[in-house]
C-alpha cells in the first residue's frame, strides 16, 4: 500500500526516535519515504509543532497541503494541526475520542488511507 501511495503522493515520516529511524525503515523494507524526520537527528521532539513544520519545509510543501497520519492524539494530531496540517487519527474503534475531532479524519487501519485520499 505504501508503494502505491508513493506513486501518487510524496511521503514522509516524523518520529520521536534515537537517530536510527532511517535504518529501521530500510531494514523493514519500508523505504518509499522522501523525507524522514527523526527527533534525535533534528533536535526537536513531538509534540513540538516545529517538527511538523520542518517536515513540511523538507517536503517543500505548504503545511495545509499535507495530511499527517498519527496514532497519538496529543503527540501527533494536535501538533500537526497546530503546524497547519490536515490530520487523520489512527485509532482503534474502541479508543475514546477527544470531545471534538474538529475536522480530523479517524481511521482504524492504514488501509483506510487509500479511500480517504481518493
């Protein structure tokens, strides 16, 4: 699915990691990402919106044209929205939602992305 998406969209990863995210993604065969932002390598961590702003800058795209998909409401969705991105929250159907999703798409599986983006 990521390979299919990579043919139509520019993909990136924003991760709080230890400086090894590029290697981990390559080892797992998950390498269709044009930009990989690893917090240890850029000295900014989620939930700071600056890490999302950096991703947009490296993709050379306005934040408003980016859909960020994250599994943490507080560390992913809130700061991505603060940086001006659209957001999708990857959450189990049983996960309690915040009071208002406020235009945020909720998906239970990454496979739902293709229909969300169609």
